């Protein structure tokens, strides 16, 4: 397994897995498949310019798992990054790929001066919650978080060393 950063020149690779994610796990993403299906490749490249997105797989060019990190989204803590767009292709689940990508994000965020990471996860997604807990994320205790689709979410935070 290898982990690599998706840069704007990897927009087609990002497009393929991001559209699959929107189809396979629509409850996990704010934007829908229809929001992105007909958008030009330049829009996918622009997203890769604004977020640090990492992929894992057996070889570059065929991402099996992805996750991104965006700094500055939390008005409560300017040094917190947010983990976004976490997805593993169904055929690759249970092999540690998502964990490897998120561990890379944690290292990258710490090197860039972030002191913590946060994420939101649909409260019914026990598999994802268990992964995040194994990686040291804890429920922040924030209540009343609801996704754009009306699903209850849990906010999880992790302090970076």
C-alpha cells in the first residue's frame, strides 16, 4: 500500500473516486453526485488546489481510499484543520487504507502547524466512528449537529502532537 497527495494534475483520478463516493455513500457528503457529475475537470482540479487531499492504494493513479484536510474552517480554533471527504471503495474496505490516509493527514497537518483536527461523521456510521476512535479522535460533546440531509452527526476532535 502507498499513500500519495492528489494535486490539481490528478483531477481525473479525484473525479472518479469522488463521484463514486457521492453515489455509494450520499449521506456522508454535503454535495451530491448531481452537484458534481457534469462539472468540468477544472472544477475538480480547483478543489484539489484548495484542500490537501491524499489517496491510498496499491499504485498511483487508482485511488482506493481518499481523505482531505482543510484548515481554517473552525471559528473556535484557527489552528484546527478539518478532515473531509473520507471514502474507501467497497472492494478495498477493511485493509487499513482509510486509516493510512488519515494518519498521513495527521502528520501533514502537524508539520503545517495545526494543533488539532476535527471531523463530522454521521452518527449511525459505526464503522467510521470506530476507525476515528482507533486513530485517537474523540466525541467533542457538541450536540445538535445535523447534516444538510437532516441526519444527526457527531463532531470528533483529535489533538496533534
